[in-house]
C-alpha cells in the first residue's frame, strides 16, 4: 500500500509542520511553568455571581433524557 500524500507533499514540508507544532507545544509548556512559578498578588474577585447549582444540573441532565419513552 502506498502512502496517501507521497507524491504531493515533500518530506521537508511534513518535517517543518511537525517542528512548528512541537515548537508551539514546548513554548506554551515553558510559558505555563514560568507563569506558575511567578509570585503574583491574589487574582481579583469576579464581579459576577455564581450560577445556581440547580440550573447547572438541569442544563446538563435535560438534553440527556429523550423527550419520549423508548
């Protein structure tokens, strides 16, 4: 069986794409670790109220139940 894009894609393009994706992953991993190690002040309190628990339960269980009996 022949590879799907063997004739259309140069091997270098595939390696470049993989390298770019890996570079992004490494960059964001390092940025996340650096951000966690920085000592910042406490995050600001949100100005919005929490969504009531009962609305979350209804919203997450209602679509799972069919509208008619099976």
